[in-house]
């Protein structure tokens, strides 16, 4: 399939999966999801999809400043994995749907051979770097960010994050951190 029709098909598929997830009640069996009646949340999710669709091509993400990390993150409790994070440090702290901090790729092959895009993620530093306080928890899409939590790798601050599994179904819910259908290679990093 030529690149343009493939990209269009991927965008439509991703939009449909998010729309279906968003049509659920705010708390469902599949975890939290935005209220489909919240117009701003729906517009923001559409903006995130529109901006990130081009990153189904891993090379485009790298060209646009997303730094590839080669640790695939596993949940230490065994409830799945996230995958490989590609971080754009200039977007750190963003709660703008069009400026995700991280793109999360999985170990399976993408449409042009590289890793396959699974999710997008926004990360915001915990203001006081104290894991016991939550008075600065951000929100997006009408949902609270997860955290605060320790950094995923050395040098990363304690932070809040919000995942949007826009490009791979997550049985735990479209905004859950860990995806039980993602498996990292055995030599992968376990999140602290």
C-alpha cells in the first residue's frame, strides 16, 4: 500500500479505537476514560491523534527530536509492559495534547520496518519531588495523571504521567500505564 493511503488508514483506525474507548462511562471495566460528552476532552484527543499519526514511522519521530531509549519497560508486578520510550525533552512538562513528552513503541515491527508505535505519553515533574504529596497532580482529557512516581531511568525526576494507548489496544484501558498485551524482551528494564 502506498504511504499516503497507509497513513490515512492508520489515522482512521486509531481515531475509531479512541472514539470507541471514549464512548465508555468515565469509570469502566477497562479503566478510566474521558467522558464522551466533554467536548474539550474529545477535541484534545483528536488533536493528539492528528499530531502523532505521522510517528507510526519511527524515523519521523527521531527526525522530529524524539530521543530513542533502548530499555523496554516491564511492570515489576507482572501486569504487562509499556515498551520503549522515545523522549522529546523540550516537551517535558507539557499538558498540551499536541506536545506529548514521549512516544511509546513496542518490540514488534512497524509498517516500515522499525519499532511499532503503541502509545503517546505526557510527563510532568512532581513539583516537590515527594512521592507522598499529590497537590500538583495535572489533568488532561478530564483525567488525572498517574503518580507521582519515581523516574523510569537514571536521572529522570519523580513525575506524573498519562498514557494514551492510541495505536495498540490495551485491555487494561486506553489510559492505563501498563498493557498486559505488551511483552518486552527478556533483557529488558523493570520499572522501579
